[in-house]
């Protein structure tokens, strides 16, 4: 059988994947005869070269009526919507292989331990964690914007996966009343107070330098740091070191951790502090009603 190469427009082209997969299923092309690649390979995702006897398929050139949508269980599409954001170059092949098997093995939809489904769920789990890290570790810095007549809040972040467009609506909802931009190496998001737009990636030098408001945040962070509750391993698990160079408070972590044992020892030596117990004021005695003789 002739090998098929599907050329998607980008690393998160779910619409293109669905259209191509629908056509491949209609033509009964098995997963092992399909190579998935990107039209713009500069994104660094898929670099597989099409075999010499391969036919290249462009999803956007196919007619929508040529193939009807396949019947899939409820979990499949949401799983693909998240897993496609992973940088794993074989994710398209994995998605199509599971789709193919779901069409030819009806009982598979009930098998939660199937290796292909488990592998796709692992990708989705990593993506969700990366999205959570983005919502937790983005730090905005304020710059004056003379053209707009107001401040613009800019942040630099380096996600592990293709999550910017999927995570940006979180910041839109949370910071609706302020103008902001999140710069990343691959994709940038901007909210002007009315529209959420996306642009190509930026360089770290495009992000603004430290501002005065950041110093206030550092002072606050230093005061709320509790050495008695310090668990370094847990802290590094929730705040991996690869994010530290983009966090202003990271400059304080090392000295605060180094001094934590000394501060904890001092707190132990001081012992429990006696609480000053204040006796509530006695209520005024009720005045007896006057009687007239």
C-alpha cells in the first residue's frame, strides 16, 4: 500500500489532525502506513522525511464532505485536545493509532489500562502540570506605555510544552482589568482589555528589567517565609529549579533556606511564649427600675 504523509500546519493543529484522520479512516489507511509531519518544521517538532513513494496529504485541501466523523468514546477528543500540546514528536501517530483501534476494536473504549490510551493520558497529565506551573510562576513587571496612556504588565515565561494559547484565557479571566503580555520563546499572548491575541515568540531581552513593585513583593515574600515549615524536597517538587531563574523571589530562596535551621533553632530555644490572657470586662449590673411610692 502507498505510504501517506500528512502535513499539518503547526504543532497544535488539532483541526488539521481531525480532518486528516477522518479521511485516512475513510480510505482505510492503517497507522503504520502514515507519517505525520509539519509544514513549518522550524518549530522543531517533527522532522521525519516522507518516503520516496509517499503521497503528501494537506488536511486543509480536503473537502469536508468526503469523510464523515468517526464515532469515538467521550474521553477521546478531550484527551487529544490536551495531549496534542505536548512536545512528544510521536503524539500524532499515537493519537491516530488509538483512533484506528477504537474503530476496529469496539471493546477498547472500556479498557482504561490499554497501553496506547495510558501513553496518551501520560502526555496529557504532563501538559496539565505544565499549564499549572505557568499559572503559578508567571510574574508580571509594569512598564509605562505612552501610546496607550497607561501601564502595560509584561511577563517572561519558558513553558516546556505548547501551552501558551491554552493557558492564556486563565490570565484573561484573572486580570481582566489590566493590560498585559506574556512573552515566551515560541508564542506570545497579549490582552489589551478587550481582545486576546497571539504573536510569534520573543527573546528574553524583550522582557522589562526589575521594577520597584518587584522589590515590594520580595520584601513581602521574605517576611512570610516560615523556616519551621521548610521542606526543601517538597518545595523543589512544587517549584522546580528550572523555573527559578525567572522568579524574582528565587534570589531569596538560597539565603533563606541556609538560615532556616538557625532561625528554627532560635525559635525552639525561646520556647513557647506566654500568652497574655485578658479577662473580659464585667458587664454593667442591670439597674433596678425605680419605683414610686
